[in-house]
């Protein structure tokens, strides 16, 4: 399908341009050109390359990438379309302050609080006056907002009768220092800047806030919140308007901006009030970018030069090098960004209202300590900074239990299990390790439960399952143990959908509502009020990508977003309220890892393991994931990888 513009639309554009937007002296030609470009884009008459559009073939337009195929994931939209706002994070909440509506062109005095856990937006106390292109920084739990612009629509010419014949926006540059206290949701005014400016950056180092550039200047001024005084410092080496900046190890890095070629990088040392020589330039020159520090590196996202950018590039001050990262799903400029919990990079607003979240690249690293016995189809549980690995198979059925002391990174042997087991499940409950069901070469499929006490290094027999089973999953919820699926005859043809619940107060197993699908080799994980059951193989010999969840408050099973990769005999663990599906088997052994966000109902790819692992176990501990043992298609494994 083709879309054509109408002549009246073009006429409207040139009439609008003839009215003109009146700028004051500090705005310069750059902003006027950008405003005109926005009008062309708004009317649909300007392509990304800057040429007028006569016809557009929808089929030729590249679709926006599915964020779940990247490491980016889309969140709920902002409650308002806003650009060139200020934002800071205090107490785990994001505060979006002021900005300009790219559609209407009006400035805003709104303050919107975003809770990334619930996804909820809340309006807070408005600023004393609206503004956009202000600089902001957080210090001592308060948000400092410096300068910016107020834009108003005014009559610019009148006829002899006093009628307005020309009108447009006029920008008023501000020098105010406004302070927002999220604890009381109140604003106060402090000492104004020596000169008004907009498009500056603000960075805090050692209790001082440095406001740099802006208003086509290279000014550098230091604000002391304790004394509420300003001090002039050494100027930025270039005109730093609409740049971005961040501090790493006490140094401030000013990056990009509207001075051609838009890729500057300079380092400022507040201790000596000196600037470095130019650093390695940013690969993609741009302004109107946003940046955050992650693990000692500066991540720069989006921006603008002739068109909105989606590039994400990471600067390492230690090596003075740049690395390209996964691009934003949606190109944007004039946006804001935040880092949450040291691992999530949020990009908010800009010329679109969408929020996108970047799950920062993490790595798998070999653990030097290896198990004494290679094994797969074993079970593992965590208690008191120790990982307990039991049974499994390595050509022979194993009755050994090995314990990894995470504080020392050392394995040791525990007392042998009463019977060898493979394809069993293991959980910790009330300081005891439960070994549930499985298969034994002599007894076949087991209904027995053995309970290991770490304090005494001994076992006692527990109440047996109602149904003997192997290759099942087990999880703990609300002080009870739940067992899901598995098989009762040694093959997928006898896969089960039954669920059993163990109550330690009564020492009894009872049947609960069955799953919707028969599953041999599933896994489970508990988050909030629900237990999630992943994958497995059904009675038709199909490896499943299916995810079901059971809500204990309603006693209802629900279908959730399927995994990207079908798998069985994998592992699942919970880390920071996300569920990681690790390894397993599909049509071959897997090293693939993906994580599920129950709040967003989304799967996000993660870095794969170093080793392919089928029949592994995984444990989440100390903000890390440990992947243990398994079979890689050739040999049984005794090694461990850690993900963090």
C-alpha cells in the first residue's frame, strides 16, 4: 500500500514556517532548524535521510525489531509524551521532571514518579515553573534541577488595528536552581546559577555538582549544596550543548553534543580542575543522547544527528575504548535513562512515549572447584550458603552427596544416601534437604522420600509420595512442598500431569489440581503467590516450550508466555524476581539461557553457558546462578559455571 501527501498539507507547512518560531538570542540556528525538521516529520513530509516524501511503500519500511529477540524488552508506556525532560532515581523510584511535548511544543511542570517494580506511574508535586532542557543531578536524596527553558506561544506581529498577524513560540532561558525532595514531595529554590543556560549537563562528584556546557557555551560551574554557593571552574574544551556526561572513579566524562562532529569525549578531574586531551571519539557522533554508568563503563543510548538514532555504545574509561551494544528497538532522542539495581538500564520517553529496558550483559565463568564425581540427572538444593548435590548417573547410579561451601569454594563429601537415585527432585524446607522419588536400578521408580539433616549429616525416611515417579519437578511454596509431573513407567508415554502437596505439619501428601499438560522432565520455580512449571516432554514425544502457572490464592492453572526454546531436563532458578531457564535438551543438548519476567509476561535471552548441559542442576545464591554437572552430549560433567 502506498500513501501520498496532499498539496494542502504542503501548503500548511509553508504557511506554518512563514509564521516562524521566534527564538531569543541564546537558542541559535540549531534549535530553529531542529524545530523545522520536527514539523516536517510531524507532517510526514521528511524522510530519515532528510528528503521530501512523495510516496511511501509500506512494504519497504523495516519493521521494528521484536525486543524479545534482543536484550531489550518493552515496558508500559509513559502516561504522557515528553521529550527533553530531566530525570533522576531516588529510593528505587524514577522521577521524570518537566520536558516538552513534541506534538504540541508546550513545556511541562509535571513530576511523574515511576515504580519499576509495579510499573505504576504517580503524579507528584509540580515544579514551581515549567521547563525543558534543564540539567539535573541527585545528591543526598534530593534532586537538583538547574536552568532550562520555558517556552510560550506569543503574538510576534500585529496589524495597525492591533490584531495578531504572526505568532510563534518564544524560549526564555532560566538560571534557577530548584530542589525536589521525594520524601516530602516538595520543592525549594536555592542560589541561582551565575548565568542562565539550557542543554547543559550536571554531574555530582564528592558532594559537589558540576554544571557544564549548555546554551552554545563551554562554561563549567561548581555548585556546593552545603553552602549553596557557585564557583567558576576551567571551561570545557569544546562547546558542549546537548552533550551527555557521567562520572567514573571521581572523573567526569563529557560526551557528544551539538558541536560537529558530535563525537567528542573529554575527561575532567575535579580534584585538579583540569581537562584531559581528547579521548577516543564516540563511534556514532550525536547529541540529545542519554548515558548511565554500568560496572565502571558509560553506556550511551539514542540521540540525534539528522535523524533519531538507536545506537547503544559503551565507553570504558580504563582502556579508552568503545564497544557497540545491542541497539534500541526504537530510535529516539531527547530521552532520559536510569540504572536500577545495578543491572537494568531503562530508557524513557523522548520523541516516543515507550519505555525500554536493557538487561545488561552478564557472563558465565568457570568455577575452579569441581565435583569429585561427574554426574547428570542429579538433584541440588541450597541451604545456609552451601549447595547440596545428590545422586544422579554417570554410567552408574550414584548414592553420593557432595556439598559446595560457597564461602570457601570447596567441595566435600556428605554421608551416602540410603539408596542411589537419579531423576529425583530435591528441595530445602525448614533446614532439611528432601530427596524425593526418582529411579533406582534395583527398585525401579521410587515413591520414597529421604530427608537429610545438614546439622547431623544423617538421613531419616520421610512419608512416601502417593504416586511413585521420576523426572519430576519439586518446589516449595508457603512452607509446603509441591511435586509436578514426571513419568511413572520410564518413558514419555507415561508422563504425568498430577500434582502432590506435602504438608510438614501433618506429614502427609495430598493431590492438588492437575496441570493442563502431561510433562516428563519439567522444572518449576516459585515467585510471589504462584508456582511456574516449564517445559518437559509430553505423551506425544514433543519437547515443550509451554509455561503454566498455578495461583494458590485462586486454585487456578493458567497458561503464560511460552519459552523461546522448547526444553526438558533443564534447570530453572529465580534471581531478582526473574526466572532463568538454563540448558537442558531440545533436539540436542543446550547451552541456551533465557529469563522470564512474571510481571511483564516476557522472555528475554541471556548469554549462553560455556558448556552444553543436559540433566544439570542450577542454584541461585548470593546474586549468582551456579550451573552444576550434566551431560554435554559426549561426557558426564563434574564442572560448575557461575553466572553473574
